[in-house]
C-alpha cells in the first residue's frame, strides 16, 4: 500500500497522523515529492468483502464530486494488499471552535444554510430515519430529501488561515428532513460549552428547525439518546460515552412541557 501511495504522491518523506478523526483506521497526511496529500485507508474483510470502514470510504468517494463547494477534492483511490486508500487535496486548516461567542459559529451557520439550499445528490442513498427505526414504529418525521452531512462536529469543519471553510468526512451523508442536520449539531454546541437552551436558541435561525413540530423534536431527541445508549451497550468506541452523555443532557433539558410520546 505504501508503494502504491508513493506512486501517486512521489517518494514519501513523511507520514503524519491526522488528529481529530473518530472513524477511520488510517487518516494521515502524506508528504511526498509533490507535496502533501490527505490519505484515509481501511482494510477489506476479504478480497470479496468490504466491511464497515471500506463501505464508508466508498460512500465518501461517490459523494465527493457532488459537493465540490464544501469538500476537499478527491485525487485518487487505490486498492491493493487488501486495503482501500483514498487520497484528497490537503487542506491546511484548523478545526472549528463551537464555543459560545466563537466567530466559527458563523461559518457553521453558513455551511448549514448552504447545505440546506442544494438538492440532495443521487449518490447520497442512506436514509437518515433508518438510524432510529429499531427504536420506534414511525420514523417518517425524520425522513425527507434534503442533503444532510449528519456529522458536523467541529473536527469535520476545517478553517484555513484566509477563512475558507471546508467540510470533511462525508461517509455518513444521508437524505432526510432538513431540521435533522440542525438536531445533529446541537450536541456539539453543548459539548463546546453552550447550555442546551442556548444551543436551541442558536438553532432557531434555521427555517427548517423553526418549522419542525416541537413534539417531533422531543421525540427525535429522546430516540437519539436511546440510540446512543444502545450503541454504548454494543461497543466501547472512544467517542460513544461523549455522544451518549451529550444526548442525555439534551434529552433531560427537553423533558418538560411536551413529554415524548413513545
Ligand atoms: N483534506 C484534508 N486535509 C487536511 N486534513 C484533513 C482533510 N480531511 C480531513 N482532515 C483531518 O483529518 C481528520 C480525520 O478525517 P475525517 O475525514 O474526519 O476522518 P474520520 O472518519 O476518522 O473522522 C479530520 O478531523 C481533519 O482534522
Ligand atoms: Mg471526522
């Protein structure tokens, strides 16, 4: 794999782990003779079987040409030695800061408005409502045809020195109701120091959020906490406890005037 990558980057001088990722087996910045390339890679289960990580990479590859206004450009893919590797344009940027008062919140807002304004590209086939279908009889309120990134955590928003904003990590892009994108972001605002009520206040700038029925949102928040509890029981990935505790904080804030109707 290293040789195959070197054929594309030129002789490899340095390989540095990319910080902030949560899903990939390998996410590195490769410095080769022709400069820096961002490389994500994952092993296949067998020559004929992809496995979870590789499927996620293939989804990113399929979506990349459809979202050039957001994503670093895909440069090449290579499959060898039982691995799939994907090379993209390297973006020299820092991760976003979602804390209260941060100027990066404006960049996040703009990215979400922009995402909600474009038609969902055909290669985006995952339906977001399926995430909750094991927990509820009717998940249709989450369904729709908007393009949702679904994982706009601050590590997935890169901001360059000249304030260009890139959205990375499209593996879980889905189609669904547009307010779900806003709902997926709120826990990250809470993580960065917003009180749940402040995070919800921020969300009110999005027409899709304002138009959504609060009872439906209560239910979504409740189901999201349940889902993280289920994931937490099934596997001990490092990001899971954080997601679970954020979802629970938000869910306990929502409990009040409209109790979730299970
Ligand atoms: N094109 C890129 N150029 C530079 N850094 C990147 C690029 N894409 C992603 N990164 C950095 O690598 C980290 C991990 O990549 P990401 O696609 O988010 O993988 P993961 O699925 O592991 O979260 C990101 O949080 C970001 O900091
Ligand atoms: Mg990521």
